[in-house]
C-alpha cells in the first residue's frame, strides 16, 4: 500500500477525504455492517422483507453519517433516515426487544469505526494531526449514534404502544406463544385464548401484499379475503387470523378431517379474485404440533418466493421441490456458489440457459424419458432430445455420476431464479 503524506492539510480535510472515500463504496460498507449485525444479534434474523429493510436502514445511516463527516454537518440537525425509522416500527410490530435495536446501533458504530480507521491508516500524517482526526471522527460517530438511537427508540416505543392497542396484535401475541417450540401448551386453555380449535386439522397460510403502503388498511383487506375464502373452502369453524405486521397476516383454516388438496382449492378461489393477496400455504397438520409445523412450512414457502421474486401469487409447501428448496436456501451466497460448481456454465443467467435447465429438470424428473418430458413441456420429442444434449454440453460433463446433485441444483434454480445464478 502506498501512503501519501500531505503538507499542511488540516484534520478536517483528512476527515472529509476519508468520508468521501468510504461514501464511494457505501453499498459494500453497509453490506459488511448488515452481515455483522445479523451474525451477532439473532433477533434481527427475521423474514426476507424485514432483513431487506435492515439493509436499507444500515445503508441509510451509513450514507447519512458519512455525509455529516464529509461536509461538517452538525449531528443535532440530522433526522434519522426513513428506512431506519420504518425498520424500528417493523421490529416493534414483530415483538423484537428494543435492546436488540439499541445493540444494533452500538455494534454498527463499532464496525463502521473499524472501517474508518482502516482508511485512516492508509494516509500518512504527522502524529498530532492523526490524533485530531481520530478525535473528530470518534466524537461525530458517537454523537450520531446517540442522537439517532434516541429517535429510533422513540419511534419503536410509539409503534409498540399503538400496535399493542390493536386487538389483532394482542391475538397475534397469544398465537406466538402457542407457536413457540419450547413451550408446553394446555390445549384447552390455548384454544380459549386464541378462539380457535387447536385439536383439529389445520392448513396454515401467510398472506401479504408485497407492494403495500405501510399506512394503508391492508389488515382489513386481508381479513375480508380470509372470511370469504373460508366460506369457499368449507372450513369446519371460523378461521384464525393473526396480524404479523401492518401489511401481512398469519392464517389457519380448521377442518374436522384431512381435507382433499386444500392448496388447489385455495388457488382456485384466489384465481378469481383480482384483489387476492400473495399466499404461501403449509401442508395439513393435526393438533398443536400440526398447527406449528404447517405454519413453519408456510413461512418457508414465503421466504422462497420473497428471495426468488417468483411471479406466482400462490405457492404451497406441497408444490414439488419447494420445501427442499426452502431448506437449502438458508445461505443464498453459499447456495449460489454450489449451483455454479454443479452446473458450470449452465448456471448462467440467460434466457437460453433457462430453457435448457427447465428441459433438463423435467427430463430427469420424468425418469429420463424424452417422451414424457415432451408431453409435459408440450415440445416435440426431438426438441427435448436436442435441449437435453445441449444442457449436458453447457454443463461440461456428463450427469451420470452426480445426477442427484444436478437435480437438486436445477430445483434450486427453478425456485430461486436469478438470485442463485451466475451473472
């Protein structure tokens, strides 16, 4: 590393230079801090939308504080970034303790300080100036975190109080108690508390509007939809609706016995409703454990859809390969690397490779039958044969020795799309 030494440059100019250099890489810096927070604070590992909002909050704060350092903006004149305030509200809605939010700011300050000092070490300056630069940066970082923490905590507490006043959120809290894996449940008491028959068969769902405005009345829309859906799919009692946040809800449909393909019936109803939300459906479960398991499956299905950006409005844990894809998708970066290792150039994010992957996936799933694959894909036999040959050629090696890996990699590509492909 070549260090540059300036003659009579003041400490303020060094601070501005360091902030400008980091601001040029604000996305990468923010990503490092976000990853560190997720690793150190388990409470922040929420659903895909909440994690995405965490990233926006971190980037908003990093960008703001670097501008303050660069341009000498007084901290007390700064307002918390919009994404940071909305993230505080989301944590309040999800029942994440406020100390997790405060700790995130403290750890974020520490990680950003480390990155700032790494830049500082790359500049040669006299000891007195270096001490002045360190003091100025440290003072601004501390003042910013202290000031912004007060703002986001105030928003958190206001939202938490408002949220707890809502009847749906109170019910949701009781539902969360039932969902807790390490909690023993008195079935009769819990049934009375949440007003839902826990001893029956259950089909859990997660419903949400992906582009919803956080100030819109989406919970009321979701509840109306659930009431009408319950009538159409002939449930045995009133469904259970619990607000997850202001734009999404958890739902359970009760049945006296195992219903016949509930996902298909839900799909048919939603297909005729232009205002239908996005829906992720769990498999049928029985009793308290089935209540929990079906919900977990619905949550995983939603995660797959959120990460992949799939166009389907309704997905189900019983869809072929979805549950396996959900279990494999806990570490997207590692999965992307593995897919590239298994599929080689066939994992490229191009339209032609997508066609080849789809054809090869169906061919393998139908027992390596060109005829069966042609029928399912509505292609000519020779077209399937050509595409399969091209897919193997693009991969660069035969599939006989590691066929299972190939099938799993193709399955992951089907569900996660561009997020696991090579660009």
